[in-house]
């Protein structure tokens, strides 16, 4: 594995993202909840720029004790990356598609050290 300096830590604020080009490879580095996540900026569905899409909380159905549908809410504990081309959603935590676990974003190691963000590829 080779390490690459991405930027200074403060250049990716909370909720922010940065697309890094390393040769022909594009990687999205995203900060959420104080953590950094890094994925290849390529949706396995049809090649869209997945990391350039919006990030939103998971939508969950709310049911009462009898199973009656009460509506929908957001689960802020599970953030999704939404590919801008066709709306395919991937969990920010692991890059797995929320509807088809066979579809996954390629994940990379990312770290903060010496005031900078580093990617290992």
C-alpha cells in the first residue's frame, strides 16, 4: 500500500467531502460524525460519480405494536451516500448498497496524522 497526502485536516469540515484524483483513480473522502470515510468515486450500478451525490440519513418506516404503518422518519445514525445518476444508496459506514448487498463501493483506508488527511491505496 502507498500513502498519499490528501489535504490539511481542516480542508474537509464536518459534513464535507473532497474528491481526490490519483492517476485514473478518483476517491471521495467524506467527513461525518468526526470520522473520515474514503470510497472509489464509481457507482457499481452504471459508473456514476457516487461520492459526489448527496448524503442523507436512512429513511425508516415507523410501525406501531400491531404492525400498523405510522409513517416514515430519518435515522440520523445511518447515513447514506446517494449516487446522483440513478439514486442508488450506499451506507456511509461500509459502502454497501442498502437494497443489494452485492453492490459495494470500493473502500480505502483513510487517516488523520500530523495535521493532514492521508489515503492508503
